[in-house]
């Protein structure tokens, strides 16, 4: 199972919106609505930000939203804040009953 | 409050074995599948494997990179999940995270939970001679 494809880095200024893409195949992202997104600050454990493509866990800011079209999922962060600077990973359940992660995207808030 | 605490990491020589433990609290451990995810130094996340709840068969699935070498088990009476790692390679060097992830079963019904909602702090495994 190959890793999902994410851009290595994205950047934005405070208050702007950014979108991170996550491209998979018809065996993972495209087959189920089981895409999730994780935020990881340096030296910390990942934190769930979006599950089942577009659902936010309790306590996660409404500035975070997710969507999917075909084999590509997206995470959008609106109203960028300094504390959003982190690494972001997408993940998908697969038709082989396994999971696959994306390579990760480093978000820089300028 | 849900807590997951990993232990058992350390320095081990290539070809040797190591067992990690994940002690859970704050939820009905036996109802949930448990997963392991690792992160090599400076690299991204890699899913290692998971164990389903007993009600869902208690069966396991593994990533191709560890299949045949790693084994996940669970002791529901102690709320502990284990990751037994054999024939370790230098490329297994990573922080290993225990996560709650996979379908959960309660009251005779099972529900989809195909994401990792709680994570431990991680334990570092270094494979080196």
C-alpha cells in the first residue's frame, strides 16, 4: 500500500485560508468516506482534527474543515493563526482492512 | 479522561526482540480496537497494525513492512495492548504510538470508527548495534 500524496509544504499569512490536498486511489480515499486528518506539533503526539472526511471532533475549531472528491481529500484551515503552524497528515482506511497515511505537510504561518 | 501510556521502548540490537505495552484507562478497553502507529526520526507517520475487539473476533491486521515479524495482542482484563517486535531491523527505529482506532462493539452491536481518536505520548525504539 503506497502512502497517500500530500504537498510537502504550504504557507499562509494570519487570517488567510489554506488547503492541503491528499490524493489516494480507488482502494483507499476513493472507496470509503473514512479519511481523517491529524495535526502534529514538534515533539508532540498527533491530534485528530477531522474524521470521516468532514466531521470535527469536539473541541476542534470550526476553522478546520474537510472534503473529498473522487480519490482526493482536502483539509481547509480558514482564518490562519500562529498556533496552526504544525505538520498535518491525512489517513484513509483501505479496502485491505489496513490504514495508510500521507507523507505529511508542513504548514508555515508567515 | 481517556489515557494511553506506552512503555517498553529502548535500545535493541538488530535481529533481537522487544515488546511494547500500552496501558489504557478512561474507557471500556474491551469494546475498542487498538492500533499502533510509528514515526521514524524526522519522517512521517506509518500505520503498523491493529487488533479488533473480542466481539469483532479479536483478529489482527498488519502493514506489509512488519507482517510476519510483529504481533499485536491484548489483555482486556488489564486494559493493555501489546506490540511484540521480533527480528528487528535498523529501519524499525521510530517512536511507536498506541492509538485507539478501529471499529468498536458495545451491547452486541459494532460501529465504524476508522480513525485514531486518542494517542499515547509514544515510546522510542532504537535498533542499532
